[in-house]
């Protein structure tokens, strides 16, 4: 833990923290990644001035939360990986997780898939509150084009929506047949008929345990596995979620998903293991951009390679 790993796509990564409960059914921690290979100016927003010029060999190491929930009574587990802006750690964690698991369990195969098949989408829908329904057509109906009186307008239209929203503080009833569509038993267009709008799909805005999600009934496998928890956590001074808040939300959400197996799952919230990697050493350089003093083992070697590659570019 704590060792920097380099990849051919100019990215660095390391495990910065590992925690687990006493049952080892909930393992979570912090993973750092950063990208090097380009120069940029860092501007201090308070004084509107350049505070640092990032070198080609430097990487901004951003922390990401991860958790793996694998209760003993379950038949599958839940892996949660944090995203920050448009950045994530899926490509770092998942291949390594599969590789290590299968190396230790020679006769087993580990499959990591998005947790949104039709059956789970149906389970989510059953426990959700419907806030709005959007009937979407990917072509302009002939009657609507005629009403505009503009020939060739359909070529300029991406989609047309008929939206039904609940009153403030209210809810919409669930349409009969949605479950059959999610399970592949019916076509979404067979649910109901709208005058002058032959729709292609129905998009539902749902309230799932206080979280807003959008479900495309016609494409349940495209239900986004990303959950925005901004409103559920406090932000620390470093601009990232407070550690205890994000771990609590991950534990609770994992339990909700795992309970879809038919057995109520409650994940123990104690912390029996909490190990952090050593702080990354500060790099001291001379004006000639050479190392002034050793900074330790693999880190020194790695940074020397990165620095040398940058100088030869």
C-alpha cells in the first residue's frame, strides 16, 4: 500500500487508505490517481495570478473513495467507486481486482458489471416515487410538422417530449405495464397510446430513498449507476466529501442494493481496520532539475524515470 504505480497512458496511482469492519463484509478506503505528460499554469483564484507552473513530469494526485460490500448471506457483492468531475478510478480498480481474485482462486472467475439489469431496475421502480414522466419521440410527428408550417423541419429536430409532472409535493401513479417492459415481456410503445405522439420511450424521474434518478423504461440497461450524493455529505476544507459522510452513504446504499436479493442486508458500521499510507515525500530539486537528496526507494526511481522521459520529449 502507498507505492506508486505507473501506467503507459501517463497516469500514476496508489492505494492511500484501507478500512474494514470487524466482519470484513465492508472494505473501503481512498485511492489516488493523477495524470502527467503536459505543462499547465495553476492560477490562484484569490489573487488572479499564476502560483505554479506545472511541469510535464508532475501529476495532480486526486483522492477517490472506494468500497466493496460482500455480506456472507449474499450471492453477489456491491463495488462503489467515486467519481470526481469527469474523472474516475474504474479502469484502475476493476482490472486489478479481477486479476488478483482469479490469481488466488484458480477455479473461479470474477465478473464486474453495472448493477442495473432489468430485474434490478424493476426492483428500484417498485420502491421509488414517480415525480415526472417524459414520453419521448425521436422524430417529429407529421401533425406537429404541419402545425409549424415549415417544410423539412423534421430534419432539424432531435427529439420531441410530452412531459407529465407531479404537482409540488405530489406524486404520479405508476402506469400498469412498466414492470413487464423492464422485464422484457412487453414493448414500451404498447403501454398506452398518446394522440398525435407515437413515442419511442418513456423516461421516469424517480425519487429513490431521497435520491433523484432518471430511468429510461425502454432501455433499463442504460440506467446510470452514478448517484449524486452532493446534498447528503458535507464538504471538507480540501473541497472533497467529509470521510465519515461518504463512507456512511456508501454503506447504506450498498445495503439497499444488496437487499434486492430478497434478504434484508444491514452492513455493520464498526471500523476494525484503518490503515493509511505514508504521506508522499516532498520533491527537492536543484535549478538543473536534478534530485538534491534521496527521497526513498521506488518513489525516487519512478520520478527519475518520469523526469527523464519528460526531458527527452
